[in-house]
C-alpha cells in the first residue's frame, strides 16, 4: 500500500479560528491537505479540499478566510495518473469536501450524522458547510467505525466534537501507523493546551477526542491544519 500527501493550498485567517483564546487577532496561514492511499482493492482519497472556483463559491466566507490554491485536486491526481475509487471525507466542511462533485464515480464514505448536518446546517455552522450538498453523488452513509478493506490498512474512526459526524482515518502503511486527524484536532498546539477551535459542535466531545489522540501509541499524528514537517 502506498500513501501520498497532496497539498491543496492554504487558508489565511485569524489564529483565533484555530486556537480559540490564543493568538486572536494574529493573521496566520494554515495548510489544507488531501491524502491518496493506493490499495490493491482501490485508490482512496481522504478529503477533497477546496475548489479552483472558490472566489465564486465561498461568498461571505472570504471575509474571514483567504484561500490560496496551489493546484486543484483533480489536476493533482491527473499528474499522478491516479483515480479515486473511494473518498473518505473526515467531515463535509467546505475546505475538506468542496471537490466531491468532481468524483462522480467514487464511493464517498461519510458518517450519516455528518451528511445530515451538511444538508441542514445549524446556524453556528452554516458558513462552514458548502451552500449546497450534491445529494446525487454516491454517498455511503455509515454509523461508527469501519475497517474499509477488512485488513486493518484503512480504518475509519468516529471522532466527534468539531462536528457531530466527524471521522478520522488510521492507516497502517509498511509497518507504520498514521493517524489522519482531520479537524478532530487542528494542530499540536490545540492538543498541548486543550485549545478549542472557533468552529465546533460540542466542546466536551472535542476534549474526549483529544484524549483518544493522546492515547495512540507508536503512531504519527497528522493534524488537520498544521504543516507536515516529519517524513512518513
């Protein structure tokens, strides 16, 4: 099994959106990543990032976030001569799922509660989700954890808090364990200081998820919006 990191781009925003109560008022750049897993049973794309049309689709969000696109995920996969048989969305916020409609043939795996939340967002998360979810896509709605290929290589683990239906992915790649947190934990600073993100569903569940992440042994953690500096 092969694992590749794909940088979709960056978002310029107030640090307070990432670490609530720490560094508020300071402008920072945070990365947006997608991940490609090549498995003999099919290619898995974890998150699809934001689209090249963000200037049209993000609307009022651009008041708070300034996306900087490196290259559209579809073009990235073409460069790699890869398709996506499966998509795992950690959650359906716009910076993690906007390119879903570009993959009509893929099975998109998401928690049922996440899909429901994206279709009918609460007022406090209204701008976090895309304005319209394309319900015609091939969504596979799950409830709880899932061993995708039943061989322990790609495990979906429910990690609620940031959103009700958030999920993370635990990979076993060439003897290494890699935990793709998504926005279950934005950064190592959030984990170190028990900082909440500014956008959330349930702070108590976030703290429980942080404890779960701390409990992972011999595992490399990839945080949702922190630069990846260690080799994998």
